[in-house]
């Protein structure tokens, strides 16, 4: 994931149902990611929660980790799946630019992401 004006995020996705390595197809993304909260690790410590609602809305809140001084702490946008990649477009974060992520199982409860610009990272998934 790129920068939320001035904040570099590192992401690792964790889901109990992800037990084996391999790229996630659309059905696995819907099963393991959608309807859950993904917690993005930040370099300053703490986590930024992103909620992938089944309605197609994604929202985030950076207030819990004090990111309001760097960017708008709350934003919402849309998510979709395209060519087995999870895509999203926020209203203001990332200047509203769309981005897509290939997701790959990386062992029990872990997923590696690769953004369409080649950046990679990790996050964890809650309920």
C-alpha cells in the first residue's frame, strides 16, 4: 500500500481459514476478506482498521492511532474484485486513486499482498 499523505503503511492479512500458500481467487477473497476488518500495521506502531463491508463499501478510521495530524482520519470508498484482485477507491485517501491488490496465502492465517504498483506488505484480519 502506498502512503496516506505522509504515513507509510505495512500490511499483513491474517485469517484463521487461510491455511495453505497460494494466490487467492475471487471466491477465497470473498470468503476470507469481505465482511471483515483488516488491520493495517503502521511504522509508528498501532493499526489502521479497514472494514470491507459486504455492501461494497470500504471504510477506515485512523483516529485510534492518532493519524489525524497526517491525513483525514476517517474515509470511505468502494471495493470490488477484478481479475482475482481486491480493488478499492477511497473518496479522499490516496487522492481518490483506485488501486488493486493480488492476495496470496502465506501459511496458516497469513496473506501477502502485492499492489498493482509492485509494492508488497502484510496485515491481519479480524472479525
